[in-house]
């Protein structure tokens, strides 16, 4: 299928063509016709599959027909709610790109910055509003927002909004919108809580699911290192230095942990930066720009902050800490191997994380390459409940001999 087969306005087709889009992705091909019909929709797809265009393009088409060349005062007709500032900025930029040959205007609002420019823009009138929950409710409370004319509501990255504790804010936002609105819910994962949310807010929705959350990209090479927990930083430095890794996205479970990893790398002269919720919007954007421009070789991020990272041809993802939710693993490594490019996903698994690794393996059903030939293995026990690790050398060719434990027979018995 081609984009021109989707019955989109010529203005949108022109903008899409200039972006180099010829064929819609599976989520776009399945979702766009449903949205154009005015139906409610639940869309589940991994990062990098084109979810934003799947809702932005048909919304622009609908509003372009409604608004046309009208000179009337602009009112908010489409609202996209998303959990992080970075995601809001990216979505806003996508709307600007696809709508550049229409007279539609969009505004992106988020906290952590002065509200004055945002308020001024709202007073001038906008057609499309992209917002984080906190700032949206704050400006509405102050009387600067009117959602009574809303045509379409999009809840993007709904699973992360739940994880971040935004469920009550989402309920408040939905109550501010007309009952006859069209509602679109997009999420990378579809836990039970999201399904319950959909039942509350959507009317007889169509369901679209592509790239099931259990699947990992075929062009991503996955590796796991069973490493002593206290040696993870040393192993990270060793891999980066000896294998000359650059453009590496490292995942940490906590903000404090991300900062500590950065400090450890900097002490060894590895340029690294952290991105997480405790940093200001401007600081996060500076760090992200530096990473995209390859001024910084290693970016350490928490899961929530990473939702706003969209980088083409990202070659390496390293799970410094394994996630306790298996679907998050799929989401993380999906940030490499995009658009037909290859990628390498490396995971560090400490003894305390073995239950997480078991859950991940059950979900992905893929034999992940075990790298046992490294200097910082577990000092006793069996890596995977009795599974014997496969021998493998470092990619750089500089193999290390594992330290052998002098543990007693008692300490050598398998642990589960």
C-alpha cells in the first residue's frame, strides 16, 4: 500500500512525500482508515513503528476538512496527552511537519518552564494541543483552556502514564472533554490496567496490534553477561573501551543509579551524560542534542525519560539494570535496529536479577547469546538455574579468561 491509497488530502500527501514516506508502516496502514472513519481506537505497537503518524496524519486530515480556510477564531479540536516533555515536543514537531501545507496550528505545553509563552499562544487560538497532564490541568484550572470544542482526544504512551501515577490526572482530563469525542489510545504494552482504562473512556473501540510486545526485532543481536553486581560499572567501561563502542544508550533503573554510572565513566575519561526526571527541561534537551550530535558517546537514561528519545541508527543499547517488567525489555531494545538497520542489545544480569531474566526469556522466546568469557562473572552458582553458559569471545577479539571461584562445594550448588 502507498500513502496515496489512504484517501488523504493533497496537502498532507505532499508533506508526507517530502518526508520521504511512500509506504505506511503496519500500524499506520491499519490505524489511519479507522481514525478517518471517526471510530475509537486502541493501538498497541512498539517504539519506532510510526505510532505518532498513525494518529497525527488522520487528525490533520479531519481538522483540515472541518476548519478549511476559515478565518474564525481557532479553538482546540484535537488534544494529545503524553507523559513526558520530550515526547510532547516530538509529537508537536510531527504535527507541524505533516500539517505544514494546511492552515492548522499546534501548540505544545509542558511543565518545568514558564507558562507565559504558552498562555499567550493559547489566547491567540490553536487547533491542536499536545500536553503533559500536569501543565494541562494547571492551565485549565487558571481558565486558559477550553476543551468544549474537542473533536479528538489521544492518550499516547498510556502504559507509562499509568506507571508515572497519572491515572487520576487522565480521568480528570477526560471529564473536561465532550462525551461525543473520538478517543484514541496508544500504548507500547497492554497490561490489564490499560484495558480497564480503555473500557472506561472508549466507545466500542477498534483494536490494532502490530509487532506484539513479546517480539524483538530480528535485526537486533541480543547478548547477556552474567556479572557480579558490584562489577557492573567495570564491565561497562571494559566493553566501551575495548570494543570502542559509541552512540550507546544505557538503561538504569533509578535516577540516582544513572548519575552514579555517569560519574564512574567520567572518572575514566568516557564522555557520558544522564537524562532523567530530576533534570530541567533545558538540561535534558541539551544532553539529548549532544548525544544526537555525537558530542557525547554514552547516554544513561531511566525508562521514563527514555520514552522521549528518538534517535535513528542507534547501534547499541545496554541494560545496565534489568527491568522487572519483561515488556520493558522489549521496549528498551527496540530503540536499536530501526528502519532496517542492525543493532546490538547487551544486558547485564546480576544474581539478584535472575528472576527478571527468566521472565524476559519466557516472554521473548529467543535464545540470547550468553557471553561468559569476561573478567567479572558471578563468583559462584550457575547463571541460569543450571543452564551451562555458552563460551564466547569479546567482539573485539580481546578475550578474557574468567576468574574461577574457590568456593566450597556447598557454595557451588545451584541456586534458584
